[in-house]
C-alpha cells in the first residue's frame, strides 16, 4: 500500500517538469545564437580591458618621439628558407625619402628578435595596487629598446596603439555601466515614488508664520486658540503637528531641509544675476532692474515667510522629467566641459562628472515607465495584503512592487549601456571628453580625424578603435534584443 504523503508521482503524466520564470527565460535566451556570441565577445573585451597592463607590451603613456605613425610591426613565423620557427620581429628604422622628403620606416632584419610569451617587461601596478612586470608578449630586447613591437602601429606621439586600445577600453566599456547604474537608481526611486504616491498632495512651500489677514475665529472651530497664534497658525507649525501625530517627523524634517535648500539656491542665483546685470547697466535701466529684482526677492521672501503650496507628488515629479527632457544634451555637455576646464582635475575625473550629470538629466524616460508599472502593481493583491499586515510604504514599494519590474530593468540597462558608450566615444572624438594622456576609444579615433581623409590610405591602422566601438555597441544591442525576448512572459515559444 502506497504512502498517502508520497508526492514522487505527482509529476507523472504532466509531460514536463514545472519550471520557474527565470528558468524559462534562460531557455529562451539560449535559443538566440547571436546573443550567445555577443555575450562571449563582451566577456573577452572586458577581460582584455581589465588586464590591459598584462596584455599590452607597453605602458599607456610610453612614447617614442621619433617613431610617430609607425605602421604595424610584421611578426614572422617562418625563416627565409620557409621553415617554421618561433615568432620574431625585425628592427624598424626611420629614414627620409630623398625624393619626397617624407618619413619612411623600413625593417632591418640583419638581427632577429624572438617574441616570447608571459615574460618580464615594463613594471606596472595591477589595478593600481599590486606591483607586477609580467606581460603577455615581449622579450628582453623590448625593454632595452633594441627593437619594437607595435602590433597595431603607433599614434601621433609614437605610443603603441595596441596597448592604448585596451587601456582605453577600461573607460569606454565601464563608463556605460556606471552611468547606467546612476540613471537606474534615480529613475527607479523617482518613478516608484511618483507611481506609488500618485494622488497624494504634499507641501512644497510651508511658511514660517501665519498670514496676517487670516484668523481662525469661527465658533466651534477645533484648535482655534492654537491656530490664532502668530507662529502656531503658520503652515510650518501645522505640518509639524500633523507629522508628529502620524510619527513621520524625520521625513518632514528632510522635506523641510530640501525646501529651504531650494529657496536658498534660488535666492543666490537671483542675487548673482542681479549683481551681474547691475554691473553692466546705468541710468534708468539700472533703476528699473533694481525695481524688478527687488520685487522678485520680496516675493520670494513673502513665500518663505507666509506661503503655502501643496501639489500632487506625481505631477511634481513628472513635470520635472518634462523640464529635464527639454534640455539639449549636446549643448549641456559643451557648457559643462567649458565650466570644468578651468579646474585642475584629471580628464577621467572630469568626464565622469559630466557623464554623471548626464545620468541625472537622462533618468526621466525610465522614471515615466517605472511609474506606469507601479501604478498597476500597487493595486495587486500581494501589495494590498502587505499594506493590510502593516508593512511600511518603503517596504511595500522596494520589496514587493519594484521587483516586479526587474525584467524590464534588465532590458533597459542592456540597451542604455551602448548608448553611453557611444556618447563617451562621440564626446571624446569632439574633444569634450577624455583628454591626453589618458585614452579612450573615441579619443584614439580622433587621431584619424585630425589627419583628414588621407588617413584611410596612408595610416589605416588609426581606424582600429572605431572597429571596437562598433563591435561593443553591436554586441550590446544583440544582447538587449535577446533579453527582451527572453524576459517577456508571453513569449513561450
């Protein structure tokens, strides 16, 4: 007689074992051959960029002033009589053509220099921490500069392009991930708050005092004695009493700090603008300007002391995203680059700051989509059950609702990363991003643009960084398309 508690035969006759959502998504993802190849290519690119010090035979800033625009070094695998041998290179010598007076580079193979693998070379610190001197390829002759190993030629400063491409990949490949993370954090937070608190009104202006013309004198009005006080009748005091009753004093104080910071910044900007305008005007214009700016400052002071304004959280955040969407991104970058150029900071730090500001500006589209998801998910049974059990708003939003958008967020991240990679490459190409002596793929590609159309014929190796930009963006797009199909719960086949 079989045990009634034995569940081993429950799956018999069902045709297949029950699978979770993520298992089905993984099976759908594996059906995309291009996605698998794209994932492999990205792993290789990131690995080579991570170990750029080991892969490249030369340090990033190592230059040879007399070896500018040297063609790629030829690596030989056969001797003159056709026999296979260890790879070797010949010495490159610079000469000047007596007829055209152009510099030319010729090989001198009187002495052959063997290329070894995993050898000691120029010292470096792995990830800036661990001192090492191992390199993927090279030899004692490379450190002694008896010969050179320029697999992809050199640039205008005589620096090895092969090594600099992998160093540049560290910035070009990681900048997209970092900027996407910042945009996701802001977009998820603002979009989640906008959707979850849609219909809830909050005060964005709370005056310190009660307006002189308003008094609570009606008979029977609750708390009329409290509200008639000059200070106790103000919007600030009312908000504090409400926050104390609902036990949310920290949130009230945080919002109050943001309000005061905003009005302080607005007053500082208005005052600075007034000073600048008054310094270039005289006569009647000066008095008119003083009247206008003085009136604006008086209005701001009145709002700060006696004002009261409540708006819908959803409207406030969504209108903010529309304002940010109206800012021209390219002009914003040009202005920021010009402002930051006067400060003495590394180019990578400056560009990280610019791209972080871009992420702050570019979170609007993500926030709008997250808002739509949250508006739907907050009415689901599990969210209502969590609220009935006494869970806080933050726990319901980030523990129960936001995880429901995880599939969408993964797809968005995979599609936003190539956009930021392309943005970095374009800005560095235009001279607004990474600056010398650091490197990025866009900056390396700009070397070909400086020479002009003749670079296609005379120095084609300068276009190699553009190939890596193309490959990285293409692979990320393949990966994003595959993730979009795999994470769609409706795509069962």
